[in-house]
C-alpha cells in the first residue's frame, strides 16, 4: 500500500510511544484510537478537504505524534513548523503552504504567541490541543476562526497523496517548499529499517525536533513502522538523557554531531555506558575524532548517514558491522541510486552528488525554476554537495558546491579545513568559511570552540593546520567563541557564521 497507514497494519498491543516522567505510554492500538478521536473532533468542527494543509506548531510530544499521524491519515498535508519562529516567519510559511488550520499547544491563544498572531492575520482556524492524563484522551478545542463542521468519514490515504510539507533551510536563498508523498516517506522508512535492521524490540530515545525530517522520519516514523518503541522527552537534556535511555530500555539513538559532543562532555551513568546496538549521526558532518571518541566511550558502532529534506531524509549510510563503517564517509546508498556528475550532467570522479529513488520529492512547491535547476533531464536530483567515491564505493563529501571557497581560482572545501581543525585535541567545534578579499576574491577564515579547560593561540592553531594543509588553505584569521550559531536542527550555516564573526575593515 505504501502509506503511513502501514504503521498500524498489525494493531499491536506493544508500546508505540512513551513520554518519560509523568507522561503516558500508549500501545499501537491505543495510539490508533487517539488518532481516530482527533480526526473525528477536527472534522466535526472544521470543514477541511483532502490535501488541505494543516500547520502543526507543537514541541516534541504525544500531541505532535497524534496530530501528525491523524492529519496525514485523513489525506491532509501536515506542515510542521518550529514553535520558536518569529511572527513574520510564521506568516511566510502559512502563506506559502496555504494552511487552512493551525494546531498549537493549550494556552497559546490567550498568550497571543507569534504563531497565533500570524494565523489570525490569514484567518486560519486555530485549534489548541492537549492530552488529558486523567481520562487518557486527546482534546481539540477550537479557539479562533469561522469554521463550518462536517460529517466524519474515513479517508484512506493514497500513496501519491502529499503527506508532509517542509521547507529547505534556505542556506542559499529563499526557503523552498518540499512536498513529500506517502510513497516518498514510507520508502525512506523502509530503507532505514533495512539499513539498521530495526525490529520490534528496538527502542529509540528521540532527541531531534519532530518539525524536521531527521527526528520525524529518521527517528520516529521508521521506528513505528518497524513495530518498535519511541521514547519522546519534551526536549533534549544531557542530564536526563542516559536516565531515560536506561529506564526505558532504549537500544539506539540518532542525533547531530553537536548533541553527540554534548553527551561526551557529560558523565556516564553510575553503572557505566549502557548497552547500545548502534549510534546514528546525521544532518551535519561528523568529525572522525568525535566518531572515534564516541565508539571508545560507548562501545557501540557509530554510523554516519547523509540525508536531505528533498529525499525524505536518508540517502546513504554506513552499514552495521560486520560490514565496515568508515570515519569521514557518509557510507553507501541505502535503497537509493547515487552518482557523481559534473556541471554538464556527465559522470566524473569528483563532482556533484546526485541521486535517484522513490523517496525523492516529485518537485518543489510552485517553483518551476528550482525544479529545472535541481533535476537533470534524465531524472537525477542534484544535491548541491560535492563528493567522490573511494575504491569500495563509500561516499565522501568534499564540500557544498555553493560554499566552496574560491581563493584566487583555487577551489577550497571548507569540510577539509574543518576536519583538520577538529583533529586538534583542544578543539570541540570548528567551522571554516569564505570572506571577501581584495587580492584573492575570497579568503579562508574559521571559528572554533575550545574544549573545557584547553588553551591555544591563533598562531599555534595555524601552525598545526600547516602540518596538514597547503599554505593557501590555512585560515588567515581564526575566531574563538563559546557558542556556534546553528539552526534549530543543529545545522551550521556558514554564511551566518561569516556574518557574525567577520567584520570588514573597509569597503572592497
């Protein structure tokens, strides 16, 4: 069938969702009952039609899980948004998605949150959602708008229906809408299950935000399709992470490198490292030194993966042992074709990473020019990443094509510089980037965070880079900071790092 309804094909009584501390634990059957209750409540109070978009503005929670699955199984389009957006950001996404309804936490309308202000500006119907722990039921209360209710009828989703609408992070311009169908999403879910051999006894502790494909598809939905259990704390807490992990018998987790590094800086549980089947890393490059430290501390394979919103998340991953997993590589294609093409669309040794697969979006939302530039004539999707294969077919990313530093005609990969900086024992995080230069066009600068208690000068770090990099690749200026600006999903945007730290002395 290839729709999200496949999650409930077995109607299992085993745990599907666990909310730590005082939250509920719902089996698959109980979760399905709450989904039906949500659907009946929203249809009776609001006349929404199949393929209407519904904005979900909720933190990681049972309410988010129920909302997302209920909306998509009604043949509607779920449009999750970061609850921390500003009003103008909400307005952009509401307008672009043409959302008819917004789901927010209880109390948000009275507090007149930015999401509420934006929804009212577009006359969007607002529902507040809450879980009643006493009655063990989900409640939807209409708070704003002028809806007309209808009669509830079961709607079975079609594989070609759009289930999810997300937007690119906008690293190279205006965010682009990415519609993903049921078939796109379930293909990735199956690929992830196959990559990591997920089974019903597996449990994951979800630490990535559900408004992003990493947490939503890579963490939650794939686990649910496998019949496993998802433990969902309201937010990531390094202090509570291992307590929840051990308490609920988790076997794996997926996160960005930043979270791995935070966990490494916190003490292990009193009994030592818990038994993990594997650790997954995605959404940003993982330094080989961090991978090695994770494996040494947690005694589990660390598998780096490569993903994009346009591919409904995962494209490649390092495999489980006994197959090799290689530090610095994002692995091999997982149910996805991967090739390297030059700017003319011809195969080349090092060039743009391009993919094909049933998981790939049918095309950007109302953006023909982006579709024409992002897909080749024979259907390959251009990722915008530069890479190459090794002799074993493992993919190594060598840069972001639009982020390559062009110093006097020399094309420099910032990932190469990042890797060298991160190999220094005093460095916790490092990001290199281009800045304008009168002589060379662009010059290399970098920003670093030192590990706790470590000290090093700019000159010492530059000398260290000189052992591994040709002179023109060594950062001309290195900034030291305690906080590295990131997106809500933990991604580094080099243009934002450059804006924050580079202050031009004079107009070029």
